[in-house]
């Protein structure tokens, strides 16, 4: 039976997957009563908040991890290819090159019926993201993919699975329609919540009135008890305010009011630099940002973006020319490399208190703004998801209140809710932003100007 789907080639495969009451627990329930009945092929978007169990679900489907309950049934034993969130091996290649090499093998190697991809587009530059989207359309089997790149999700997915409240919600359409339908659902629930709040208030007031009247005799007492039961039934059916799930990063900026109009924030003049003689990265490159400018730097991986940042921060020395930051301006540099500096034996609260002289309740208040719960605030960092670690580093980074933000792929590992919250924060940020990102929507929504590194120069694109 297992050989039958392969006799006529991958294009004839019909994949059936049945998940029944799947459970997974760690210190507390992570996945509970996950059930789905799927038949077909295509690309499924597996989405949800950081730490909700998306990666765990992929690991269980791949066989790399066991469930604590429930069953997984395939119509035939499929050949499963699994791409982890962070690739290893192929040490001579960059992170993006490793991803492209592994993705090429998975998609075009004719070895797999099912691909389980955990953030496959992290570290890919724009050209490789475009290649990846096209490559997915060439794959004839089933792809279940975790991604937080909104452009990719809208372009390639035809179904959406949302991990929410320890369960799985199934939507029979891709991410573009999902975003529309989910927002429409939220609006409906918000209206219902507001109507229910008014009725809840009215019923509570009636119960309070008849609690007093119940002393006047059995008839009033019976009516009071009936109202109490009615209130209890009503409360059991009330919806939670859906707006509580909205995310907002709130950090009070200290630079408002101290900006000087047209003051220089970032500056290069006749900048030249090379790692190898005869192969310059920059040759007399000029670049000038003022306080308040919000700029995206878009270029393929390996073009010199990280080198420019290191020159600006003084980590590298120009061969000639200048690379400087504005006087008396505090710079904050955020990169995914910072995740390696986290002490995995500490808790998020402990990591924060080790850096800042704050009380525990103050730290918890800050971390809640970055979507940490009471439980995850005090969980060991080593047990957190990649996205939760990224949010912790983002909280530590932004609490320093820099005047200039240099952000190198800040959305890697962040869930869509966190990306949207970061986007809102950056749009409102009054200082200078130099954004290195391949997230098309983030760039479009935050940056006022776009530059690229081309022919050893830093050139304005738009």
C-alpha cells in the first residue's frame, strides 16, 4: 500500500491526514484535544502566537517527538521532509545559503510527499524569498509551513491552521482570506462582547435588587433564585473581549523633546572598506540620515549591510573616509545574534533584573507589554520558543531607550501579532531607524526612504 502513491509520480498523490484528540503537556498543557481531518495537497499555513505549540505539532507529525495522547493516521506512510527552524551543517555557507540549499533538496529532490517547514524563509533575502515562493508552487505534495512573513503566507498558502487556546482551528482558505475573515470575526465578537456587557450589568443589578426583596417572602425569594441561575447561565456563555488578544509594545521614549531639527544621526563620507585587496565592499560611499529619518536598507545577503553597521558602530575601521553616528545620540543595535547571549538558566524576569536595577513586579509589568504571561515570565529561558526569546531580547533592547535604532532582521522568529505590534511601535518611534529587513510589509509600512548597496555605493532607491 505504501508504494502505490509513488508508482505514477508525486502529482497523483492524494494525502489523507487524520489527527484525533492530540495532546502534549510540558509543565502545563500546550496542546489539548487537537483534531483535524484533511485530504489533499497544497500549502497549509500553520500560524499562532510564539510558544503556542506550532513547532511541537510539526515535531510530532514528523515523528521526532511523541504525543501524550491522541492519534495521527496517514492514508499511507508518507515520505516526510522536515526543516527545522535553525539549520545546522554546511558550515561554509551563510544562514540564507544553507536554507536555500536545504529547501532545494527538499522541494526538488523528488524524495518527499510531505514537507514540514519551520520558518523556512528566515534569513532569506528578497530574491531568495521570491525563489522560495515559486519553488513551493512546483511541489506536488503537502506542505505544512510555519512562517511569519505575511507576503509569503498570502502568496502561497491555500489553507490555514491556527493554533489558539491549546487547540487547532481549521480554515479552508489561504492566509489572505484568513486575515480578512479573522478580522471580520473579531469585529463581530467585539460587538457581541459589548452587547453582553450591557446585559450582564442589567442582570447583576436585577439580582442585587431582588436579593433585598427576597426577604419579603417566598415568591420574591423564588424570583431571586431564578434570576441568580439566569445570571450564571448568561455568564457561562459570555465571550472574552477579543481586543485583549491585540498586541501593543509600549516603551516610553526619553528622546521626545530633545531632538534638534535636521541634526545628523548617521553619516558616511567617501567611505571605503574591503576585507580582501582588490574586492572592495565600499568605494567612496556617502550616506546621510537625520534625526527622525526612518530608512530601510535593502540588498541581497552578502552585499555589505552588516559591514556597514559594524563600521558605524566602530567594530570595523574604514580603509579611508568616515563612518559616524551623531553626537550625543545613543544607538541601539538589535540582531538575532543577540539571542546567543541569553543565559538559558535564568528566567526572563531574572535576565532583566541582572541588567537593570528594577523590582520584580516592575519587570513583570514591562514583560507583559511584550506578551509574556505570568507563567512565561518565570519560565527557564532555555524552555522558551525562538520567538519568545526574540521578544525578550527586544524588550531588553528597547528598554535602553536608544535615540537611533539599527534593526537587523528584527522579525525573525516573531509571530505575526508581535510583528504587527513592532510595526506600530516603529511607526510611532520619534527617533531614527535604520531597518535591515526582507519583510516586505514591514519595510513598506515603516520606512520613509529605501536605500540599497550596489556597486560599492549606498544609493537611494525610493
